[in-house]
């Protein structure tokens, strides 16, 4: 009996080892940890959705689209998530070996411009001559700022400030007049009354219904392993479904972004609606 149990256990272990060795490894670069949909891949990895599709996921976070694309082009990643559409199109137009494989965020309801609570600026129309932050070139935050300047016909000064934490430091210290953020990042400061929102990206006509961020793959790796990339997109969609339809998904998201569940629920409903992902 003991030998039979051992044989079964050994067989299961061998089968697991064979599955693990057969899993396709995908290196994923993701822009701006904690902003918008950037948590989706790691949430799906922790919940086992990628493993179920035979994928071993390794994630790396960057300061924004330009860096996320650069990691992909340098061979440090096979897939980049949350890449600004402008940035992806710009490098593709220059002949970069990449392909867009999916939309990452549509409509950009999670992005917003803000000022410190004591700032005299109340509306985006009052930012003429003021420095207005975006993360880096080609990002969805840059798209937001450029569209705001155009729609409101205001001569603001778009200024690259890097990721969310660096932006908060520069704005709160007075180096930059207006900050950018993407929910859930910065929403705790809004709740505490330390900063004030002056515009949401969803206020911009040109960005409504537009894919503001995309998922991009290395053309070489896509050519060699098309099925692995197809399974990545399937697992990504599985994760989104789980996130928005189950208590476990909400709990995992709240823990990942370090917010109480009621506020996390508000984030998903108000700033990150399911349709956007």
C-alpha cells in the first residue's frame, strides 16, 4: 500500500515537473505600477490564470510608455502592457519590430490632472503659462495633456515628470504647477483633501472611446511563439472577467493597490469601468 501511494505521489510530481518545464515563459514590461490597469497581469499571475494557460509570467515595471517600449526593443521583454497608443504608433512608424496585440485601456477615465489643495488654479482653463505634468513621451498622460491644451485652447507648458511618485514630489514642492495621475494612484490624496482634481481625461472629446493604451509584442517573439501570445491574451481576459465579477477578484485588487475594499470598488466603478479594460 505504501509503495502504491509513493508511486502515485511520484507520478503526480513527475507530471507537475513536466508541466512546469513545458510552460512558455513570457517576460512582460508594464508601465507605471499601480496606475490604471497596470495591476492586471500580476493579479492574473497570482490567481493562476496564466499558469492554467501554460504560461510562466515574469513582470517588470517601468516609469511609463517610453521606457516600457525601450525594454521591449532592447530584448528585455517579450510583451509590453499599458503602452501609450501614441508611443506605440510612433516607434512602429519608424520601423520598430513590434505589433499591437490588444487594447489595454479605452477612454482613459482613470487619468486626471490635479493641483495641490492650496493652488489658486481651479480649472484647466486657468493653466495658461503653467507647467502641466505628463509621465514621458508617447504616454497616455502626454496624450491627455496635449488634447487638453487643444480642446480648451490654453497655452499650458507640457512637462515630463516621470512616474506617479516622482510627479507628486515635483508638484507638491512647487517645481511643477499641475500634476497628472491615474487611479487608483493619487485617489487617497484626493480623499484626504491634499490635492484637487481639475480635469478628468474623460472630459476630453477626442479621447472618448479611443484606445489610449495598448498591449504590444515583439515581432520576432510573436512570429516564433504565436500561440503563447494568444494564450497570454486569453489569460489576460480571464483575469479581467474574474476581477469584475467575483468577490475574490475585488479583494485581490484591493490588497494589490493597498486600499480598503469599498474604495477599491469605487475605483473600479468610477475610474476603471470594465468596458474600459
